């Protein structure tokens, strides 16, 4: 197998941090863009019984990649990356509780820890052994918790713009500038009703403009798929509460004292780790990227130009090549 090294800032001190090999020849040139069929997996969790919805992509052998989406996302966010890795890895994309088609348990508190517990239960039940865990945004934060607390379940970790603490008070980080007003005790309920009334097509367009560096380049069929997901989600009476409570839990974790901060988990991760960040990420700034990679024991960093918050959607072939390049170097004992 052959890897093609790519160096970013390799001449700078600590340049090895940004040495990320790309196995470009192993990635399909064309990706179908059609989500894999979904199924529900019954689990017994700390919060009660749960049927978690997953989308599975076939692979050639026993190795499995597990994908965790971000806030307002779902398993279908991984359609292209899972297809790009399918010649090498079986894929399992998860709808976290309260997102996609996973109905949350009654006692679910939407903390990152409880989301991670569900993922751990799924991995235990899957029988897949140690998996290649991939998380974007909030899913990245969940993936870090899983890798830190259950190293036996994680063979490698890939974080795509993970939701590490970033408290910039910038309304441009949000799909709608009215979102902060939803936290106000008197005004909040009325603002939430107005936001809920925004048509699915408009909500999808705003989300793409926030998360993509080049939203005009998104193919029409992909935009249609996002709109359809928003329409489906609008029919679930638990969907808005799940998004609101998960977001609240994430921000609270950012405000925690140092000894409880999410940063403390990164050095606990034993698995080889790849951090991928878009240089044009408006949601979680790329300035957080070097620290994230350095805090990981075996972390390296790939920063992609002209890319926003969802590199797996904007640059799936490059991300896939980087994941495979990491696995090549791990096999050679060079990561």
C-alpha cells in the first residue's frame, strides 16, 4: 500500500504535528450521494430502552468505522465519507438520541456523557470490537468521551471540527441571529415559536450557509435531501427540545471549571488520532485546531482550505484519504 505525504507548516517547530499522509488512490472517484438504508438497533441504556437508528455501509472485511454527527445533523451527514471509505471499512452512521430517527428515552438528559453512553452500548452490542470512531462537531465531543473512557472500543479516532470550548460572542456563528434570544426567560418562548415556524427550505439554506465555506457549490440534490430531513424532523414532537437541550448541555460543558473542562479528556485518549479542520470554519474557529491536536497523545492535524465546519460533506474524498493514510502509518508504527 502506498501513501502520499502532505505537509502543512512542516518547517515550523513541531511540524510533525501536521504531517498527514493521504492514501488518494484508494478512494473512489465518484460517490453515489444516496444514504444507506437505515435500521433500528434496540439497546438498554442508563436512561431506559432505546431503539437507535443507524445507517450501515458494507465493507470488505472486519474493520468498522462508526460515525457521529453534529448538532442538527443525522446519520445521513456521513453518506459521502462512508462511501469513500467503503472499499476499506464497513460503516455504521448513528442517529444520536433526539436526532435523525432515534427517539430519545423518557429519562434522557441530553448531556454529552449520556450521548456517549448510548454510543458505548451500541459498540458493545455490535460485536465489532475496536472501531475507527469518527465524529463531527458535537459528535466529535461525544467521540472524545467514548475514546477517553473506553479505549478498548476505539482503534483510531478522527475528529472533524470537534466542539471543543469556543465561547466567542459572534452571531455569525449561528444559522439565525435570533437564537441567543431563545435563552431569555420572558422573550425566549416567543422567539422559539418564530424560529420553529421558519419553513424547512429556509432553515436548510441558512444551515448550509453557516456550515459550508462554499454553499453555492452544494449540488441541488444534496440540498433537496437536507430540506426533506428538516421536513421529517418537523414532524417529531421531541425534535426541537432535543436540539435545545443538547445545545444547552454542550455550552454548559464549555463553561465548566478546568478540572471538568472537555479539554481534560483529550490527553486521556490512547488511540491514534486525526484532527481535521476547515480553515473557513465559522462555527468552531480553526484557531482551536492546533491545541486540540497537541492535547491528544497521538494526534495530528490536517487543515483544509476553502472548507467550513463539515469537511466530511465538503471534502469527503480528502478526509477519507487522510483517514486511510493514518491507518497506513499506524500499521507501520509511524504514527
